[in-house]
């Protein structure tokens, strides 16, 4: 017999990053979600300004990440460094179609 049979389940881990633009770059929202098997368990939303966990374990991780001042400064800046920066690169391709 095979000592390591093939898995019959599929496990999926996704980190999804989104930039939402309202009226060009006047109002920009950065959202980063962490998803396991189609269930979001942790999210950073620039409108909220902190990580939010959707279960007890991830609540603990959210508090730990939120307490790291340098990391949170970096995450909050992604509205500018990631979203607004890339808007200029992709607006002609995606927005103006």
C-alpha cells in the first residue's frame, strides 16, 4: 500500500489586495484580505486603519500586527505607495476603456 496516499481535499490560501478609486485618486481605499478555503479570516482596510480578525486566533494576530507601529505606518501608506502610484500606470489601460 502507498504510505502517502494522494490528498482528496484541496486547501487554498489567498492574500488578496485591492485598491478602490472614487473620482480618480481623490478618494482611495486600500484593502488587503487573507482567505483560507473561501473564508476571509483577517483584513486590513485603510478606511478603518487597522487589521481586523474574524475569529479568535486572528483577533490575536490582528492585535499583534496593530501594535507594531512601523508595520502599521507601512500598511497605512500603501494607499499612496501602492494604489495611487499604480493608478498612474494602469489608468489608461483599465479606467479609460
